[in-house]
C-alpha cells in the first residue's frame, strides 16, 4: 500500500499574473511529483497541491524565492489517511456477526 | 438497504451488494444493467429507475469517474436510495419517473476505486497500462471525442490529465459512449466530481459559448440556489473553460455535442480543508444538498422537452 508519510497539501494563492504563470508552468513539471488537487485557474483563486516529502522543502524554497505565499492545508496526509482507514475498519468490524 | 450505513465510505464489494439489494427490494422500479467491462474485467453496472414504457426520455447521472473522489460514489449510493424512497411520495420526482427513466452509474471507474481502497488512496485515473511507459492509466475525463488532443489535456502518460492514446480508448468511457449513442433519448447528462463546489456546463475545450448557454446558465443558477437553501453551501457556476480552465476531451462537451442539451458536471464539497479526504460525516449532507440541485435539473428537463 502506498504511504504518504510527510506529504503535505499546500494552499497557494497567486497574487498576480506572474505568479499565476509560474504556477501554471509548475503544473507541467512532472519531476517534482506534485499532485494538483485543485488546479491553477486565476489570480486570487486558491491552488491546492500535494507535495511528496522528498520535494516539499524544495517546493517551499522555490515559492519563497518567487514571493508566492502558501499555507499548509493538510499538514500530514498519512495521518489523515490513517484516521480514515481506522474509521472504515471500525465500521467493517461492527458489521461482523457476534457469536 | 434501510440498514445500509450511508454515512460511511464503502468497499467496492459492499457497493455492488447494495445495488443488488436495492434491485431485489424494488423489482418494479429498479433494475441493474451492465453496459460493459472495466480494464480489469469488473462489470460497469448502471441502475435503471423506470416505471415502464420503452425507450422513454431519460436522465443520466454518474459518480466516481475519478477514483479518489470518494464523496461522489458515496453520494451516488445515497441518490439511489433517495429515488426509491421518494418515488410515490415526492410529487416532482414521481412525475419525472412516471414519464422518464433515470440511469445512475455509481462507480464509473471501478478499477480505480478498488485501487484507492487497497493500494493508493490518491489514485485518479483508470488502471490500463500505457505501452512504452511505466505510468498507468488515463484520465477518463479527458478521453472523450470532443476537442480530443487539443490543449487542456496532457499527452504524457505520467500526467494526471493524460488523455489516452485515442478518444474512447478507455473501456469505462466507451461503455457510456455506446450506451448513450444506442439509447438516443437521453435528455440530461450529469457527471459528478469533487471537489471545489462548482456546477459547470459546456464547453471546456473552446471558449466559444454553446448555443444554449443562456438557458444552461440560468438553470445552473437555479440549481445552486436550491442546493444552498439546505446548508448554505456556496457554489460557483459557468462554462468549464471560463470557470476553471481549458479542459479538452471532457465528458459533457461530448454529451452536449451529441445533442444532450442539459449536460452538466458537478464538483462537490469542499473548498479547501479536506479536499479528496472529505470526512464521512459530510457524506449525507453533501448528498442531500446535491440532490436538490439534481432535482432542479431533472425537473427542468422534464418540463422542457426538446
């Protein structure tokens, strides 16, 4: 099962056309394994991107250098997934007939 | 199906069992048809809600074409139960079903859904390998023969928006295409995605307005107003290209160009706290509010034959 330990989902809001264009270019860079949950649309519209642990710091540095502000939307993706899985398993167990 | 837990996400096998149970409980209203097979040979099942007649005007609803958008498959299950519960008691739905059929495909991309359950929760695409690439799958919402290959989709198999080698190359897409073409009487087509709270209409591949844009726009406005009346959830609406971005080869551009005027795509909750990981406790509220919008679209389709 693929794990997402250390993955974060960042919310980025482009402030101007230059930032927008930069983020659009970033969408096409497959090497960083970025997963755009919510794609780049317009200035002031939030972009949501999942960044794997190995590229997270690099992405943050690039955004900082370009003066593009971001906030973590999901701090630790795997923690949320674990929670979701726990709930599903609890429910599945509750369905099993008791002796 | 009364004891089915609609506030939980379910495995594929549980959804299949639910569908069979719903059919068994409502033999005079619901039947299951299999319109094809997924790449991994799973049945592509569609629930048909019909009170009789042959080849009546019809409404198509699908959920789960993008595997990881779990709120959509879960909402689809809730819609199925809602239809059988409300038929005979809700006058508007009863009127619709006495004259039209409703087709509901709750797991449009079953291979992908199973993969999200067992291997990779973040999987979006189909599961067909791409020859010459280690990357698997095609974005089934870029695989339709409408602006296929134009900007707004990727030609790279490793991209999440990979359009596929050719239009309708994915069996999950081709099955719907064949069904729609053979049926000839589908009058509304609603494909349901998540997230970002939007209701969108054609076009995605071109900025040219559709000839029905004014009507589609005002119906979208009515639908999202009805939706918001329940919990105040705010939606935006408009054409795909104007509201989000250029998206070629998408579902509703194709259905609209097939002559299905009321072609819409939803993006359900939320706007940025959970994304694809919408907590299960939001399933029922999401489905309830979406149902109001669906009813607006279905009622309008029923009252405005073309």
